[in-house]
């Protein structure tokens, strides 16, 4: 069975976009904090930059996602947000 194509559920898009933006902001904070350390870890900075870039790409592509893709993206970001918040 083929995926039906992109969805235009504005409520779901807004909810997921907010989650992605929250994680993107967290990565930005971590990047800035790491760079301010007396001895910043360049590997950690690179990892955080890559993760932030991935968030930006996902956010950019979100309006073109299918309903199934949106569900997977939301589940992924729920896990990632849970990891940083401890929830």
C-alpha cells in the first residue's frame, strides 16, 4: 500500500514544529555553553552542531511529510526531548 502523500494537518505540523524548535534551542544552548568552557570539547561541539543542523533540516521538510512520516518524526522528537528533560 502506498503512502497517501503529504498531509496538511496544521495542528500536527505546529505541535511537531514546536518540539523540533525546542530541541533546536537546547542544542544551541549546549553549543554556546560548550564553547564558553575553558577547555571545550571539539567533538561534542561538532556533534551538537550536526544534531542542530538535522533539526533544522527536519523542520524545513516538515510541511512535505506524509501522515506516517509525521508520526515517526513526532515519536523520535518525543524520545529526544524526554532524554534532555529526564521525562
